[in-house]
């Protein structure tokens, strides 16, 4: 205050205002959020967290969860996010994944930027084999984390889980017979090479490519897979089959030896050894000069007598069994018989014709369905068959033909034969029923073994052979019987070939191991700070009766000495 004041009331008022200002300033030290906290609740939540963390470290998840439930009842507190993350950890340890996910999401409701919550959710969805959700939360984590090492590991796992996702979907496509769609997914997965899934990726590509008829590439992909996993016996066998498809018999035998060395099942190993012996025979057959000829009728005649159907038998009477109750049988299989007979009759130059009969005894050709093993008449021939045809003939004239088509995979009897495989087998066996023998050329439908090089339809050589066989017969007024307009098109597949019961592609069902590093940015628990709320008139502690505290009173002003009053001039007395 400038100057001086003699007004005691004014001075007292000034002092009261100063104290009021100081009082309001003291109250302003506490924010509204801090003022709302209950220290006792915070302290209780903190202590419970410490107890549960200790129990979790000891893997006592049951007791830890009980304590955490008590802590969760105090929500909301500064420790709520930590509490629910700890509950998620307990539930994950018990494999209660859905409950763990719910706790993680609750933790995020208290702290939307919790890196630990996002990363744990990714882990949980990986545990549950839900790749889409796993990737979603991993990507969110990558966006917010500032920990370079953890981010790098997360990005690496995003790559691995994306690859695994493609592999899983490819397996589903393979099981559904959608090989081309599966190949696209496998090609995408291969872009992540090298990855923990690379062996399975290339094994899957080898399997699909062989089924699609590209056996050359199947061999290349199979070798890549085997280099990555030399213990993969199924891939070794798949390479052997692919080598056989392209008539590389030496290579096929070499890979069968590798398979046999890895195979622990004695029956499967014996089958492989039998197959190796047969491939030795096949190699000799394949190298014959007759394969360069326009047909194989002369080759047939060199090996045996070649009978045919007499023109007087036309139209041939065909009986097809119902197939009811036969394991693996499908009603559409009957249409494959009609389609095959039409194809061969046209290929003969319309020298053949047929009609159906309901009397098997009156039939020239009977065709039945079976899930049982088919055994040939030659005791030295141990090949497993997808179909078998037996002819009865005299003087080079066929009298009867009996055809059996197997409705299960001969090498995996628990697996039904695929429709496309059955269609190919029907075409091959009815070729035999009409008098055709085996070809030694891998592309011909009458090739003596299954090959992916076959399309399921007769080749030019097949057509030329049956036309030449019936060249002396008169042309008949043949009309095709198959309903090609309304019937769905046939997707022919190579007849079943021996393969191990479990292919390498099943390895894609093993998800990559998710071993995340510790989250370095995770906040440590800190004890609550005691911040008392501002005192109000209602909650101030009682005080002793206040004594009269004098207000600041300035000291009394000292009286200034008055100057001497002027006096009238009195002249000095005269002397």
C-alpha cells in the first residue's frame, strides 16, 4: 500500500481479502479428478494387484484369479486395466480363451492405448486359430508401439500368420477339389519365403500341380519342399508319382527308395517296394518303338490274341447294377457309363452300338460297383486296381464282358473315389470291354497305369486303335444316348494312384509358434499418491475456540513536534 492510512476499518478489510485469496489459492492445488479419488480404494486395488502378480509368477492362477475378482469389484481405479489384463492371463493359462478375450477388451475400455492388451488379444486369437482377428490386433499394435524391437517381431509374425492363413485356406480348397484356387493361395504364401511354413507351401504346390497335370513343375516344387524338410516321406512319394507321370522311371524309383527308407509302416513300405518292381517293368514298356506309331493295335497283337465284338451282336446289350448300398457309390456314376460307351462307339467310326437291359443274364456287358479289392487272374500281378474287366471269347469273338468299378480309393479304402476319377476309370474299363488292350504311351487313356498326362478322354491313338479294330464291321445307325444338354460336364481326373494316407499338405494345419517378446513399454505399477481433498466447512476438523486475534494494526503515528509558533517581533529594549 502506498502512503499511509489512518482508517482502521479499511486496513482490517484489506487483511480479510488477502486471507480469502490465500485460502482459495490453497484449495486450487487439487484438480477435480484427483479430488474425486478415494485413496483407500486405490491403495486396496494396488495391494491386490501386487498379491495377484506374485501368485501368477508362481503359476497359481486359481488363487490369483480369486484375488483379481475382488480387485475388479473396485472398478474404476487407476489399476483397472492391469487387473483385467491379469485376469486374461489367468484364463489363457486355463485355455479359457473366450473369457480371456473378454477381459482383454475390458482392459482396453479402461486404457484404449494399452499395447499389452492389443498384443495379448493377438496372442489369444492365434491360440484360437482365428487368423483374421489375430492380424487385426497385431496391426493395431504395430501402429501405436514405439518399441522398435517389439514392432519388428510383430511385423515378422504378421508375415508368418498371413502365410499360415493362406495355407489353411489352400488346404480347404484342396479338400473341396478346387485345386486351381488352392494353387493361387499357395503361390501367395510362397512370396513370404523363407518362412517356417515354406516346406509345407512347396509340398502343397507339388501335390496340387501333380493333380492338375503339371507333373514337371510338381517335381520341382517337391524337391524344394524336400530340401527344406528331408524327413517328409509323403513329399518323397509325391515326387515319385510325378516322375512316373512324365515317364522318368529312374527318378521315380530313386524317390521311392527314399520314401521306403523313411516309412515306418511295414505294409506301406512293402507296397512301395512292389511299386518299384512294377516301374522296372514299365520302363521297358515305355521304351518300346511302338509308342511312336499312330495306334497300338499291332503292339496288342504281339502280346496276345485280340478278340472283338461281332457285327451280328449289335446293338450290344448293357446291364448296369444299381449300386444301392455300395460304399462310396453315387447315382451320377451311371451317367459316366453312358458317356463312355457313346465316346467309344463314335470313335469306332460308328461301327458299334448298344442298348440297356434290365436283365443281367441277357446282357453282353455287365457293369457292377464294389468297394471290395479287385484281384486279377494273374497270380503274379499284385497291382491294386480301380477297375477290372474280364472277357470271355472264342475264335477271336468276344462273347461276354464283365466290368467291375471300385467305388473307394484302392490305396485308401476309407476314402470314396472322386467322381472325376470314376469317370476316367469307366472310360478305361469300357475300352477293355470293347476289345482294347493296354497302351504303353502315358498320354493314352488306355495307358496301363494312372498318369496325370491322361485327360480322361481317348487320344488320337486310342481312337485310331478302336477304329482299326472294327474297320471290317459295317457302319450302324448309332445315336448317342447321353443327355449332354442338361447333364453337368464331367471333370475327368487321373485314376487313383498309390499315395501315403497323409500328404505333406496336412502340415499347413500346424500354425506358426507365436512367441512374442515382452512388451518393454508396459507400465509398472506405482503406488497411489495420497492427495487429500480440499477441506470444506462441513469436513474441516474442529478447532479450539479462536481467541481474538488482533488484526494488523499499524503502529500509532508519533506526534511530530510542532514548530514554534511565530511570535511578534519585539524590538530589543532600548539601552
